[in-house]
C-alpha cells in the first residue's frame, strides 16, 4: 500500500510555493492547490470562502487534508504498491 507521507516531499518539491501565472488556466495556486479546489474544500468543511490571501496562508494540516481527500482518495492511491 502506498504511503501518502512519502509522496508529500516529492509533491512539494515541484508544487511548493505560490503561483499566479496569467498563462496558467488554474489561476492562483499554492502548493499545487488552486483557489477553485480550496474553495470547494472549504465549502465541504463548512469553512469561510477563501481568498487569495487565505490560500497563500493555507495551513499544512489543511493542505494535507486536501491532498488526501480531494486527490489521493480519488486516485484510489491506497491501492498502489510502493
């Protein structure tokens, strides 16, 4: 079974910071999480609608929960052999 904790450093190596490139259709992005994804996550969790400022300040805990619940689980990554 794959271990999400082992993947996190690799993701952060490539997606580790803030981006708001006008040529990137994803728009404002922090650590690979777009504002649209963060907005959907906050709505699911009953949190206030985020802004670019709150996305920039996303907690590691929220970021990891987004990775797990909105990506990892969708990929059924727990079924991948390391």
